[in-house]
C-alpha cells in the first residue's frame, strides 16, 4: 500500500492533535482535577498514537503509547497531574512536533525518544509499582457481533486447507474520514497477516463510504489474533473490532477465549520502541531542509456548495456572451458581460471567504510560549486572549506567527516586572498579558498588551545617545512617542545583559521588517508604570488589494487605499518652499511635509510640478503629502510580492497586476514617511524586473 497520498492529511491531522494537546495540557495544569479535560487529553493522545503507528512512524507511536498509559494513571487517580508531570508531557509534545516537522520536510521522524520514554516509564512505575501496563490493545469480540457487512464468500470457493480468521472492523459514527480509516484498518491487517478476501477490495478503498471493513486472513500462527488486535487497537475512531474463526472446521477448533490478546503490553511497546531507537541511532541526520507551510485548510461544505453554484453562473453567462458575439448582438453581449462581471465578483468574494480562517490558529502556541517563558524568567503571568474567532486570510495567519512571538517575548522580558517588584509598586503579584484581534476596515489589528513597567522614554533616549543612534541635542527636543519609536531601530536594546530570551537588539526591528514585508505595520504605545501595547496591523488578505492609481513623474504607481486619508488639489492650499526642493503644505488641521512621489521612488520628479496631493498615514500616525501629477482612479488589483533581492532598497511593498495585464508597483507608505522620500538606487531596474517576472509567471 502506498501511504504517500495520505501524507499531507497525516501531517495536518497530527498538527491539529498536537495543538489541541498543548492547550488541553496547559488547562489541566491550571485545573488539575478536571476529569473531562483528562478524558479529552487521553482521547486525543490515543488518536495521535493511532495515526502515527498506522502510517509507520513507530518512534512517535512508541512515545505517545507511553504518554497514553501515563494519562490513564492520571485518569484513574493513581498519579497526580503536578507540574513535573505536566512538564514531561509538554516535552513529549515538543518531540512529537519535531518528528512531524521532519516527516513533512523529508519523510523522516528524526527523533530519539528513548530518554523521554524512560522518564515516562519511571513515572508509570512509581505510580503502579510495575513496568508492565495492562492496558488492553483492542476489544476482540465473539462471533455474535452485530452488523452485516455484505456477502461473505462461500468457503468452498476459497483455497482449500487454509485456517481462516474473519476480521470485522466497525468505524465510529463520529469519524469524518471514513475512507482513510478504512484504508488504515486494511493496511494494519495486511501488515500483520495475509488477506485472502476483503470487502471492500484494496482497489475500492479510496472511494469506500461504508463504516465497516471485512477481511478474511490466513492464520499462520496461534498468536495472529493477538497481533491483529494490537495493530488495530492503535487506530483511532474505531467502534469495534471482531475477530472470529471462519468456516465450520475452524469454528470447532478455536474458542473465542483463545482469541483474546494476552501478550503483556510492555512487550508490545518494546517491540515498537527498540527498533525505532536503533533506527534513530543508525540513521544519519538529514540535511537542513526549508520547512514548507502547510497546504491544507478545512472548508465548510456550505461554502463549497456556494462556489459550485457561482461557477455554474459563470459558465452560463460566458455561454451567453459567446452566443451574443457570434450573433453580433452587441446589446445582448453588453448585458451578458455585466452579468458575467457580477458573477465573477461574487465568485472572487466567495473564494476569499473560503481562505478565511480564525486568527485563533496563529494564537494557539501563545499559551505554551507564555507558560514556558514565565517559568524561565521566574515571573507570574496570566494570559488573556480576545477576538480569537476573528477571521483572516490563511496566508496572513502564517505571516502573523513570528512577529507575535517576538512581541510576546519582549513583553514578558522587558515589560513585565518580577512578582516582588509588582507587589512593591502596589500591583497584583501576577501580571496580565492580553492578546486581542479585531477587524479594522480592510485590515486585522492584533494587539499585545501588558500591565508592566512600560517603556521609559528618558531611558530609551539615553541608551540611543550612548549607542550613537541619535545625538544629545536630538534627545533634548524629541517627544516621548518619538523616543518610544527608537526601539524599532536596528541593534537597539535597553537590556543590560543579553540573554537567550532577548536583549541582543534583533527583536523589534525584525518585527517591523516582517510586518512591512506583508504590507503591514507595527506600532507601540506605552505609559510609564502602567504598561505597553504593541499593535500589528496587517491586510486581511494578501492576494487582492484596493489601490489608488496615480501618475508619479512620468510613471503610474499604486498607493494602498487603506493608507490614504484624503486627496487634495495643491493649488487650493498654501505651499511653502523650504529650499532644496522641499515643500510644506498648510492644511486646516496643521502643516505637513510634501514629498514629490516620482522623485522619491526613483522615477524622477515631474518637471511641471505636482498638481494633486495624496495625504497618507505612516507608522505612529505620522502623515505626509505625496505630490502627484494625476489621480487616475481606484482599482482592485491582484498583488504579487517583490523578490527580496530587489525589494530590500526599494520604496515599494509589492506589485499589482491590472485588468489589462500591465504591472504597477505599490508604494510603501511607511518607508516614504520614515525615510523622507529618499530615492532608491534600484528603482529603475526594479520595475523592469517585476514586469519580466510577471511576463514569465
């Protein structure tokens, strides 16, 4: 049997199970006596063991088997779910996640669980006084099991002289992937025996929809029933397993009692673990492989139905357009094109909805991160998560992960005080770290807030002067918010000693760089003694963006519509020439700097001067006026990222493909506001490279 076609499903299922286990075990640490939570953890661990064993990843199976038995002792009250046990279980999950990473990258588990298994067995032995758990591997029933499975073959039609066993597997009603479970069951049976007949046949397994599998196997040893019970017992979501003799002669020779498994489970575990440990010791470490993002996503069936309905509309309207053009009926063709446009817009919206997932998937690893870092830093922290059901594009979820980790680490290390310092300041001993998500226009805003010490602007300015980032004169006139913004400067850190948590000056500038790579931004507000909040703003989707097309110099460029405050006619406002080609514009709500957009992005200033101004917002609410010669109009554009080698110096965040197939570059408003419109040396070659790439895409 070829398991390769199920590998993506296996990896996705393992990741979901591991995420669920992480959250559930952390909840068990908070409420040790929660019996429902213990049952849930046991069930999920059993599922993880089953899928890994069936797919042939015995190192994971051996590790999770011991986890499962330890959890059974917790469930029975023989051992307490104290911090030491929780820590060992979390380490097991870390190793299992490492195994899944290796499997996804190159098909190799690349773990050695022997040491962790020894720790688990020591805990088991201390609780039960024996190293031989007596957990049943599977339930083996007698010949009176309910449920027919179709037409069994006439014994006379089978090869003579065979001692046959009938293996009947019933799949649980709660199982959603029936064909996969049927395949797993058949593969497990085939791994331990030689099937001579089955329903479904091996060729029909992929499309099998019944909740049972019936297989006749040749019994070549007295222990075959035990072996079958063990391998089938590892598969999750099976309602029952029935193993009975098949044929009159066999029925008189064997009693149901003889079929019940009697092998000690410790021997079964050794048979799984010892070869796995030996294989890990003898296998060379694989080379470094770049881990790819998961390519799977769960979709509501109703959304798929809506897609099919809209696709049907598109096909109908396309047919009408073709007929109208063939008949040279321009009026009918015009109406049909309008209907086709409406249908394609609805189809686009529905496709975007299909890609939307709760931001919770990006937040699931935060409780574990907070728990481990708080313990490492000897701090007490309560994590609060709000808005976890906020939906965003799947690609945005991937983009949020690393910046969030940086912000949480910085908040715990720099922002939150020690318990003693908090008590001395009149605060609760335990700090509160709040992660929240919300929609704001076409963006999602994810905030990380703490009630810690806040960022001291005086200390920040002093450290910036010390490191040569600003001068002492700059520090004297710098306002507090501008001082807080200095934390985003490359190499800046207020930590006195660098640790493996933070303090090396590679954190906040990396966060800003990552956010801007995805067309977003990060901002910080802070109040001394009361805490800080860092906000990541990132587009809801990275595939389609609404932009304003403008003429900058002699070339068209695009400005993200969500960064535009308003547009103005420059002739209607007072402009002051500051010399050196610099202007300021007086508006009714203040004075803003004007940047000639064509010159700023490397296309050359408009010889006739700018006619219109586009007021855009950058980081920390700063605004500038971008001078352009023409406002072309608002468009929805399919966006493409820039090659890293080209985008590093450019004032652009990406490229937009227009309806006629032409390509325009999308302006990075944050870059322009921050750098004052310095022209990138690579701008001239950038556009041609992007267009060439679009042509060959």
